[in-house]
C-alpha cells in the first residue's frame, strides 16, 4: 500500500485549547453511512474511536477511508484506537491505515477475532498491538479512563464507549438497539447506562441511522418466526437467503430455521465464511452453533442435492458487484446456478445509496426466473440493528446527557436527530461536520475551527484523496470521454498524418475522417504559432481540440497530446 502523504499546519490553536477543554474531532461518519472515526483530546493527549470504511463503487473505486490528516499530525500523542464493534464501517480501515498510525488497538473478544482474520493477509499483522478488553472494566490510558458498555446490535461484541477525563465525560454509543430477546449475544446493559447517567455524561455521541423510524423495534425472535413462515411457503424450491455477512444472529437464525425445515445449509461468500471462523475462535461458539456449522455443505454438494433439501446462505444483500449473490445472478458461479427452481430472500435493509445496485441485481434474478422476496412485501423478515425514535428517547432518559452530537448518518438524518433530541429535553445539541474541532466545556459545545476532510480512495495499491486529479479525470472521462493525439514533428512542420484515438465518444466513419483533417489543421496552426516551443504546442493543441469537441460533439473530453520528433 502506497500511502498518501498527509500534512497539516496550524494546530497550535487547537493544542492550546486542548490544555483546558475536552476536544472532539469527528473525522468521518457525518456525511454518509460509513467511514466512522472520532478523535477525543484532553491536555495534548488523544484517543480515537473507530476507524471504518465507506463503500463507493464508482470510477473504479470500491472503498473509501477517513482522512487521517489530523490524527497523523498528533500521532505521537494518540494513546489508543478503541473499536466499538466489528462492522466494516467501524473498523474496516484498520488494514489500510494502521501502518501509518501505529497505535494500540482496543477491542472486545469478537471484534478482535474478526480483525485477526482480516489482518492475516497483511505483511505487518504481527506488528500491530491488539488489546482484548472486557465490558465494564476501566482502561487507563494517559489522562483518560475508557470503559466498554455492552450494547445490543446485529453483531456480537458491540459496545458503547464511556470516556472520562478531568475535562469532562463522553459516551459514544457505537451502533446499538434495544432488543429484549436478542437470541445471540447479550442485551443492552441498561443498569450500567443508568449508573453512567447518574455519574453525569457531559456529551452523548449517538447513532442516527433510524431516527426517521417510529413504532416498536422488532426482535430477532420475531424475524426467526417470519423466516420460518415465509420459507414454508416455498417447500419445493431451493431457498437462498442473503443478509449482512456480519449479522451473526441472523446467520444462526437461518441455521435454526433450515434445520426445522430439514434443509442443509451451504455458505457462499468469503466474508461470511470469515465471520463463521471468527465466531469459532470466541466464547460465543455455543454447542448449537458448532453443530450448525459442522454440517455446512460445500457449493458442489449443494448443487447435487434436491432443491427442497438445501438452503444457500450468501453475501450480496446490498447489490455489491463482487458479492456471491451478484455472481450467482450473473451466472458467474461455476458450481451453482439460479433459475426457476429458486427463491431468494433478502433478509436485510437497504442502506441509503445502494437502492439502484440492489434493484439491478434483483432484476437480473427475476430475469433468470428466480422468485425474489424482500422486506417490501414481507417486512418482518428483517429487523434493524439501530435505534428508532422510541429507543433514542429511552437512552436519553437513562443517560440524561448535558449535550448531544448526532453521528452515524447523512445530513438529513443528523438534522432530524438534532430536532428530535430537542423535543426530548436536550437543549444543547450541535450539528457537526467531519473535520470540525469542537470544544466541550461546562456543558457547552463550541466549534473552535472547521477543517474540511476529504475521504480517501483505495485505488489498487494506493491511497489517494477522493478529490485528487486522478479521480477528477476519471469522472470527466466517464461523461466526456478521452481523446489521444499523437504526431511527428520534423523541424517546425507536421510529418505525416496525426494518429487520433477517441474513447467513449461516438463518431461515425464520415465524421472520423473529417476529425482527423481538422486535428491536422489544428496542429499545423499551433506549430506555426509556437515557433518550436514544445510546451506551447502541447497547450495550444489541447485547448483547440477540447474546443473542437465542445462545439461539434457537446463533449469536454480529457485530451492527451504526444509529440514525437522526426
């Protein structure tokens, strides 16, 4: 991985403020779902909470990471990276950014197992300092005391993080919900949250994902009943269920339901198999779960069994181009094919921004004769792992925070969360942007400075800013095409015909001939004007050719000009 070189100037004012106040610097997760990362500082010491990725799938880029310009500028004073849970949007960037940060990483048991699985592929995996922690056991790092608090979610080992210092206290919820019957994992630690509230929480950083959702939050037990009911309607078909690979509770539900229906399960998808391996390394590995995964079929075995005796469990619920389900929909799996004998259940919510990708994949499935079942018609085959309005109101009552910063959401969700919190009696609420430097003092939030951050793209083996020239050129090429012109100059005259290659712009044969003649005329003109100045020739040709395409084709392509001396 070639790292983008991060630099930042002008931290003096921030550092001076840190000496007196508790400082909060959100790095990501305030403009989109994903890329979550927050810095908390006091007296020139810092901790980080989460370091996640965001999914992009545009312009050849699939994964984005937070901008760690600011963390790198204070790296020597970072006491640790504290991970709330094992979802990619909260810890998926560790494998890309840790070699630059090189700080200790604190996690509970299951996230540590997942991280260990991921880092096996990294050359530096034995250099990282991983510290496995237990909920409710205070961790002293520098001037901070950090405590993990158990929170229910759709993955094992999820915790909120309680941070105390002489400058004040902060509770970061991570992702959470209230589930009275989680089936797998522990319930939210209501008692400890009430105790924390009694101690006094100066600022709550709270998940905003489902703030638009009212009504009762469903439970995993209800999902289990619904999946059994829906699957029973398709007794003669082969059933495929897609869900988030990290939703271990849902995975166990599917194993249980499959057993009740006398079906064997085949797991398709690398990330899902990795999660199963992680569970196997932890204390969550119950005898029931062990029995379930010990009987998992291979893909070859599943294809040879009668349709009514098998269930496929696979990744791809968000329409990811490289996922197991998308490959099945496109007929790219050499072992398993989907057709009229199949029904596919989407046991997942649609993450905002993925609607078109999911719909495209579902259309492919339907075109192949597959029956598709989603939460649009069977709403109870999935339950979210995030809090609705009632759960948010309940958490406010338990914690009674003095101030609130909504996190984990796009701008609409953050704004709605702020307005809702005010109706519940929290008067000091701040809507922040990633990169803001926020001071917390005496129950007041103040923005010290605003430094916009730029998400970074994982591009092959490189890490580059999303607003870099490379990405901008790709965007231009995707809409306006690419024109490459190559020609030979003998002295100050054009030698022979120029070579003109046009990509991404339709030009018929007649216009193609005309184009070459016009380009040759442009080159002759620029050669005459430039009097042998090579840079002037390049600039003049690029400008004139861009103007030509704008006038005649209504396109503004990227233009490359190569000059060869004859």
